[in-house]
C-alpha cells in the first residue's frame, strides 16, 4: 500500500492539547480523507518547525472529541507516535516538501514519493 502523509498545524496554544490528547484537528474537512495507518506530521507554524511522526489510529472524522479546542477544529483524527518521540524534520528534507510561498504553510497532503522519503528519513536512526 502506498505511503500517505498529511500535515496538521498547531500553535503554541494548541500544541500541548495535541500531545496530551493524542488528537489532531482542523477547521477544514480534509482530515476526512485520512485512513487508519496514514502518517501524520505537525507543523508548529509559530516557530516554523515540522514535527513527526505519528500514525492515525482511526479514520478521520468530525467531532471525535466535540468540545476540544472550543469546537474550532471539528475535523479530527486520533494519533499515536510512529517513532519513539516527536522529531523535527531535518532542514535538508524540509526544503523538498514545498511550503506554499503565499501562505508560509504546507499543503495538507503529501504526494506518495515525498511521503515515502519523509517517512524513511524520520524512521532512520541518526548516524
């Protein structure tokens, strides 16, 4: 099965909620495309870091935790770490991922080839 990777975003305010609840959310419906086992990354847009690597533990849904984030991000997915701890994506890998120049943010879904490369880079032990 081809590798699929999706980008979620967080701020300093929402980051700890994501970590403590093992839940990522969006205010747009694209997380409904996520299937159990898909890879997920978290872009902390205030500091510009991209963290990985998580796995979806369920299909994306709406209001899995209805009152989370005050209801602002109803399209949600439950997650678990796919590697021992959240790891920042190395700058040389980050450069290939294509941040949208107009918004300074990532597209939500990564194409299969880039997803495979990114997943491999994060799963490989550091030299």
